[in-house]
């Protein structure tokens, strides 16, 4: 018989005690690092954006009064951000093929660290739905160095070297999005506030420059995207990463500096994606993974040679360099190429720094020039199962998890602990739900 | 009073609004403590676990694919954090459960001790429902949301828990009195 008396209910409440009282202010003080991470996402830039948009609208109103009709008309004819954004998204969804050119602007520092200049590198690219990419790499004089065809759905590539009539075929995880090169654009346009900066003249007519400015939490810096949208067709014609508020190739102080043969560091100044053409016409063979007749075909092993033990050793070294504590994060990268370059040039490296370079050299070729952790995650783990929570974990603490992942070949979760032991772990035992 | 839904609060928090996360904290702290208390049997430890669970949630909130299920999500994180801590404590020190009566002290048990022991003997899923409702004061609907089950299922678990508690208490009283 059920003991459903009010007495039992009252007794239960008495036994279990009074309910907990949430004290967010106290929790916030104890967890400032988590709060700061949350806080630094987009609040500040958004305030700036609202202010600037209001300024633009005010200016337009005034401009009408004193004859600045062009400005007011351009804003009025624009028809608002939402319709243009919707049109851009629709075009991206429907495009069967897309062609574009990417120009990478690298900021290079001289060997003695005293001078800088900008080096540019262009790549012609094309996409055909579903998931096929074609990239053409040229020398400074315009000669084609290689053509790479990628099937991003099946993770296969064929790289052609016209000068030597060689073809390399590989099965490897692709850096390309199988949903298209600009699949990220709709999310970026919807996720961030867009500011109408100005109208610009392009070779193909007038375009509106929309800017999304935000705080990049992963890299802890202000960042922005500039989207140029043709006024007549409402199609995306150009993307600048970052926007010209951060890097403007036309006004950057290093733009005209002379290049030198010897250099010490190379960083990305900006990436310009331009001459975007939708539904461009291509011959079917342009995206074929079959090597052309007359080419010598070589097969390249796709998966990297990085093992779990290499990952553990890599994490050990990172912790040793970080004062015997695992680093706060390992994404987007545990150590940048600029930092690695600095280490290589450093005269008095610590034993841990030397071991880091040894690991890099040992795994580099098989890892396809990726860092050991990235190579392992991309080649050996099930996508989106890798999680890192090593922040604050001391090297040697066997009770603390540093990271976990699902091994693709076994379908089982594995975890690396603070003492660098590697063990099977049940998904229920992980501090975060595997998928929610 | 903030009338926004959990989903709206989660989206605002993902955009960096700390106060929105604070509202989520206030709404669901009781859930997290109840679940941890049900698992660990120690209220102070349960509050520590709940606070740690919210720290994890704060860092990972952008990964929550279904914002409306924040309550269930924080419960899952709490459960797992509590399990990890329970394992660490077992390895380090054998800590007697608050719910473990022994033959020696059964005769000294008060009614409160009897109920506490009986609660400890409940299956975990019933025990969680008991803590969420009787300790944190959640309604049946809120308990259902936290556990990801229907309101009817909450009714069922609490009914079965009360029945089991009644039987346990009767059995223990019988043991004490020798009947």
C-alpha cells in the first residue's frame, strides 16, 4: 500500500532540508574565467555597431536637407539589410557552381625583425555541387604550378603537376566544406549585426559593403567580415577577412615596402575573396579526379602517422612549456606557426622546447605539416568528438581529464588524463554529454 | 521578473549576455544541487558539484544544440560531474554514505534517520525525482523538464518512491521493535 500521507511528504522535506539558494553573484566571483569567456563574445562590437548605424542614418537625414541626396538615396534604394541578406543566402543555396579568386596577404618580417612587407599569393578556385573543388596554384609569373581537385564528401584529392606530368592521388580529410565554400556566410550574416558601411564601385557595378564586426573568442581579438553585395543582382561579389576596418590593403603601411630574401616570421594580414561568379560554366572534366592521359600517377597515404602516444607526448611538452600546467586551449591551434618559427630561431631553448621541435620534425611529413594534435584529430577520430578540458590541470594529476575523443576505427571513446595515461572511457562517464 | 524562456536566455547567453546566464543559473541551480545531492548524499559537496557544472555549462553553452533543453542538459552535466567526483573520493578515502544504516545503530535510528536511509535505498531515478520535488521544490512539470521525461512518468516515479519509502520505514520499524 502506498505510504501517501501528508506526514511522509512533510517528513521528506524535513529530512532533505531547505532548498538551495542560488547566489549568482558569489558563483560569478568564483568563476570569473568562465564568465569572461562568455562575456567577451560580441557585446562590445555590437554597441559600436549600433552607434555607427545611427550615425549613418542621421547623416543621411541631414544630407537630404543640404542636398546630399546621393547618400540618402543609396540608403533608401538599398532596401534594408534583411532583403539583401536573404537574397545572398538564396543564391548560395541554389548555386550549382561557383568560381572565385582568393588572394592571401601575408605580412612578412625581415630576418632582423626591423622591417615588414606584404606578400600576395593568389589562388583561383571553383566549386561544383556536391562537394567538388578545383584549385589552381600559380607562380609569381603566372605559370600553373599545380591543380588540385578535391571531393570533400569522400575525402579524396588528385593533385596535378603540369610541368612534370605527375599526378598524386590521396585519401585525406579535406579542409573544404562539403556544403560549399561559402556555407559559413549565411550563419555569419545572421549571427552578427550587419552594418551598411558604404556603397563602392566595382568593375561589375555598384555594391553595398556590409560589415559584421565581433569579438573572436577563439583567438581573443576583434575581428570582422566585409561582404560586398552587388546592388542590382543582390549577389555576393567579394568577401574580406578581416574587414577593411582591421586590414585595408590600400592603406596598410607595409603595402609598398620592398620584399627581402631573408625573413623571420610570416603571419596572415588578410584574405580577399573576390571575383565571385555564381553558376559559372565549367567542363565536366574540370572537376574530375581521374588523372589526364599521359600523367604518371602516384598514390599517397592519406592518414597521418600520428598515434595516441604522440598526442600524449605533445600534450606533455605543451604542459612543461606552460609551467607544468596544461594550456588553456588547444584550438584553433595549440601553437601557431609564428611561435614555432620563433622557437626554431631561439638560441637558448629549454629541454621541453627542444622536444617540441623534435616531435614536430618526427611527425611532420606523415602529418601533412599539421600539428600532431590536429593531424591525429582529423585522421583518427570521429568528427566532432574531440573535446579538450585541460585548462588548469596539472601535469601528473591522474584524476583529471585533459581531453577525450572517439577513435574512428573502434568507435570507442578514449581519454587522456593529467598523468598522460590513455584509457577507454564510457560516454556516460564524460563530464560533457557526447551529443545534446 | 524575467519572463523569457530558457531558449531565449540560452541564445542571449551565447551572444555574451552574462545576466541571461545568471537567470539560467537562478532558475536551475536547485535542479543541479538536487541531482548531485541524490547521487552523492552530501549537501555541501552537492553544491560544489552544481557550481562546477554551471562553470562547465558557461564555457560550453554555445555547443547546446537545443536551447530549450537547458534544464535537462545541466542535469546531465551535473550527473557526470558528480560521478567523477564520487569516483575520486572512493579512490582517495572510503567515505561512509550518509544513507548507510548499520546493524549496530539501527536500534538508535530516529524517524529522520529511517527516512534518510530509506531514501538512500531507492533506485537512482526515483531518488532524483524525490530530491528535485521535495528538496528543490520543483513542480511535477519542472521535474519532467529536468529529467527529460513526461509529467506522467514523474507521477509514476514519485508514487513508487513514496510506496517504497513507506515499506522501508515499516520494515525498519519492524526491525527496531523486533516485529
